[in-house]
């Protein structure tokens, strides 16, 4: 599904940590993006279905089943077709990278997230999506991963 037409791209930030959401909001908003926040998997699913974000930034370290199953479920929401998903986790490990791949993430960032890397990655993924180059949920590639 093509991105919704809006004045500014909408980034959905999914993280249990209020501080992490606030930090992401600060950098993304200052770069001109709209930001929606979700503190739980359920609120992420509801927000994704209702708002059709242009990109999702999700923490893999969420309690319970974790962020990887949530990222997989987000991929199944009709409004999320073709929406880039960036998985975040820390400290860096091969297990987190593997979880990001298995969840169908388009990119992986290590926490704490470097704001410069985050903003470059978001811009790149949104530009690729606008050009129709971001893989769909059926054929997600990790070519855009930051490792």
C-alpha cells in the first residue's frame, strides 16, 4: 500500500521505555517528522492499523514475548504493507541481529541509538519507500541493515 499522503512522514516509535520514546521523538521531530508513540505491543498494533505510519522503530527488548514477534505481527497488518521496520536492541549481539532478520525488519540499530545514524537511516528508508524500492513484507531484505 502506498504511503498515506500527509504533510510530514509519520514514524511510529514502539518502546516500553518512556525515556527512549522521548529521545526518539526529540530527534525525529526536530528533523521534521511526525511521531506517534506506543509503549506496548497492543498499542503499537492499534496505532499501526489506525494511522498507517510511514516507518516503524521498534525495540526488540520488550517484556513478554519481546519486540520480534510484535514486529512480525505488525508486518501482517494490511496498512503496514511495504512500511519499513527498524529493529533496535542493546547491547549489540548476533542474537538480536538474527531476531531482527527473523522478524522481517528492514534494518537493525544498536541501542543506545546514535541520532545521526538513526536520522540517516530513516531518511534513506523513507526515500527508498517513496521510490518503490523498499522490500515488501513478503520479501524483506537486510541489505539496509546498519551493523
